[in-house]
């Protein structure tokens, strides 16, 4: 709200009741275990006149314990950075306004904690998403894709020229690419190519992974439209395959920034800690 006021951006914050009314069952399922209320932040920058909107979507898990499928304690403190995708969206909005870019940009930030409690969503639960699809929750630690499912469905309201989501989504991205690149997947070659070339200029390098329909076999459910995990093989791809089920008829690219959102030692212009990758 402070950034919106400073840069004259439109900002709306949806509360739990608003999300319930809309039917954001996937995001709310993640939020159930936390005492902190979820927020869905919508921010708009209008610098492009009559141009179509570009929508950026960010995963904003402010702390990820894993929920009932709790994570090991080693390194769990870093999970306060599981909101890096949403933070990158916010940084991009601020920068677009500062530079007076000739674009119309909308940021959607899905914010909640993922915590275990007596109220928390359990493995085996089935929830209904904003898109109307049902999701079998096989693992509560695959929560980022749940909040993004509802945010990506919401993005369709803006009839966007393109949608780009950023998320610290999978540990598998680290196994695949180490800490030197983020994974990019999507449904539009030109959009992906433009993102890769922008990444080369800024040294925020992206590497495309395939999104063949065969991977969707791994996330089939016998009791719902889709399951939120696909096992260990191709974990980054099956996560993107899950997201693809919730996008509208728009150009879409997904950036899995789990390997690049933090650095453990100083780099030339990035101090130790959070990197701001994706801004």
C-alpha cells in the first residue's frame, strides 16, 4: 500500500471473505493452518495507454513449514524467502512506475503462510479451485502451485497479452540447474525466447524445460480433476504441468526461481541473502 501510494498505483487487497466469495478454494486450503490471515494483492500500473495488460503473478508464501507434510528442520529458516516470487512482482511494479515504462502492468500476489495446525489441510483432502477444477492434495508441501492455480485463473479477467508467473516452486529446479539459472516453461515460444534474452542481459539466466503432455500423466488423480504432486521424476516439469491446467486462453510463462532467490555469499552486485531475481 505504501509503494502504491508513493507511485500512484492502483492497489486492492482481497481478504479471506473476498476469496471465499470468489471461490479461491486452492489458496484458502493452504491458508487454513495459519493464524495469519491470507491476502490476495492486486496492483495495477497504467503507463501504456490502450495497450493490452501484461499480468505478473507471484507466489507469496511468507513462511513455508510444509504444513502437515512438514519439512525437515535443517534450512527451514530460509523458507521466510518463499515469498520471493511475489516480492519480485512488487519490485517490478515499483520499477515500472519509477522508469515510467510504456506498458500496462498488473501484479497478482497470492499471500499466506503454510503452517501445520488442528485446522490445517491434510494429505488426501480435495479442494475446489477458482477455475472450478477439483484438486486432490497429495502433499501439503506442494502448496505454491495451489495458490498460483487460483491466481492464474484470476489473471484471465484482464484479457492479458501475456501472463508471467514467478515462484520458488520446486527443490527439483535446484537439482536440475544448480544455483546458476531459473527454469522457464510455458506455452508460447516467443514469450519464452524474450524472457531468456532479457535474462542474458541482466545475468538472470533462464533455461527452458519441456512441457510435453506426457508429463501430465504423473498428476492424474482417481478422485479429482488433478493431483498436486507427480512424484520425484521431473518435479519442476510436473509442477508447471499442474499450473497449465489453471491458465486461460493466454500466452503464459512460468519461472521457477527456487534455485536463485537466495545466495549464500556476496556476488559482484548482489549481497549475500535475497537476490531480487526476476525483477
